């Protein structure tokens, strides 16, 4: 291991930005006393100090760091779970703004910031050998004449589809492409969609997600993907190639371009209401170690615990400006850089909880309303969550469409012949 020399760099944009000569790194943490950037070549880990910047953004520019570089962060600071402080430099943290990830999450006690038999005590076991690594990408792609299709709502027919399941079971998709973005871009898959008469595919979650350790112990996997850990990265297991230039990002873009050429819009089912880090006994993968109290809604009279409006153990803190920025930056990235046409927001009522009650005029919806990029795409709410007064069908602001859960369930029961 050696110390890498870094230039001060700049605090914006957040994440890793490759310019062809080097890469700028920027990450938010209001609780850090030091932040180390960790660069990996195989098992070798080199480190560089990030400089503290304006408004708690730590940053550095490293010449010669190019696409394909694997990296992560280590945050030094206070460990006091009772006060919501969970800094632990033994844990390698994923970049919330990473565009791609490399490797596999290997469930181990090292992934947990606390000792498993004593949750208030810090674990100093290094998590780097067991976790994913953020990866710098080359952002360039030839979109040709691709443009938004802007299919009117009254002409829109949406087909909900799972990238892996749909392509794995289509007999005319080549075996090497089954389960991948490239499989969904294959002419056989597109022809099937055209014959159905749909105008849009709504992809079940494709943000980078993790497989729960409890499922893996049973020989199962998180098939559906509602366990996000990276809001900017296409899930790597759906890529047929994993290299920095033609990895999941480029393959996803190719898929969108091919679907657009066939007249089919791409809508993403997105999960911004929680992350895959679970409750207070969950692993430390990213957000928890960077700034626990900023990223998550914690119980104010006992800050060891999280507010849970989602049934997953945690709730993203949409009251915090950097969390709002994270979600807005992610949405704009998928529209501007990945050319998607809209979003279905999982448990959207959670995004509207300013303090406790669901607020129709919550900050998030005001930001979307005035955003020149997002206000022109399709916005669909799953208008409920598991909290009090969480069922909000009909309560979302202009520009928003909604799934009507009771109507859906009634129609489904009718077609399957349920009694009553």
C-alpha cells in the first residue's frame, strides 16, 4: 500500500468524474473528521486524502486515474450509535454517486460496523475483501439520432417487465444474452414487444441492488431488486460484459437506443424510499458509514434506531438537502445520460413525508414540479407506504400519474374468478 498524491480537485459534481486524463472524486459527509479515497488494483489498496471543502463535500483530483479504476471511501469520525454517529474507517464504503460497481458482496461479519454480539461496540475487521467496489466509467456513448418519443398518455400501453426473467425465458434470445440488457435489446425480444402492441416497458428495479444474506443462506436470491445500494448504476449482474468501456452502463444505453428505434419508451421502477443497508443491525455498505444521520430518518429520542415507513428497516431522509440532491441528481442522470422516458416511484408516499404526515406539497414534489428536465418525463406514483395514512391514491400533485391499487386488485380478482 502507498499514499497517492492528489490535487485538491473540486467539490462538484459529486461522485467520480473522468475527463480523459484523470478523475475528480467528491463525496458528502458532515460528520467526517477525515476521508480517505481507496484505489484498488486486485488486492492492493492505495490511499489518498480527500480535502475538506465547502458545505461538507470532500474532494480530490487524481491524474492518471482512468475508466476501470476500482475505488471506495473510508470515513474517520465519531462512533456513538446512541447519538446516530456510526463512523468506522475499517469499513470500505461505496460511492453513492458511483456509475458502476465491480465484484461481489460476500456476506461476512466484517460487513457490519458493530460487533454482532454487542451492537454498541465497533467492529474493526476490514470489510474491503468482502464488499463491492465502486468503479470509474468512461461516460461517452454514440446515441446517434436518439430522441425522446413523448408518447401521449392516452396512447400509452405499459408492459411491466423483469430484465432477467423476460430475457432468460424467451426461447429466441441467444443463450449468451439471456438475463441481460443486451437480451432485451435483441431483435427477437423487441419483436415480441411490438407484437404485444405495447408502447413502453416499465423495467422492474435495475438500480444496483444487493442480495440479502438471509436469502443467500437459504440458497435464494433477491430476484425482484427492491434493495438498492446504488442509485446511478445499472445492476451489474444484468450486464453481459463487465469491462469499463462496454460494461453495464454502455449496454443499458444500447438497450434504450434499440427500444426507442422500435418506438418503445423505457420507464424505470425506482426505489428511493430506502436502501439495502437495513435496520440498525444491518451491514455498513455506504450511506450508513458516510453520514448516518443525514441519509436516514432516525428516531429522535433514541438515535440508535431508524424510522421505518417501508417495512425494510430504514427510510431515506428526504428532509436533508443532500439526500434530496442525491435523488434529483439520480433522476436527471437517468433522463439526460441514460435517455429513459419516465419513472414509477416505489412507495412514493414515503418521499412525501416531511416530518410524519404525508404532505402533498412536500419539498421533493415541488423540486420535481419546477425541474426543466424531470417535468417533461412520465412520472408515476405507487401512492402508498406502510406508515400511518400511507394510502394516498388521488392525492398526488399535477404532472403525476398514479397506480390505483384497489382498482388493480379488483380487476385481477375478477379475471381470476375470485369469489365475491
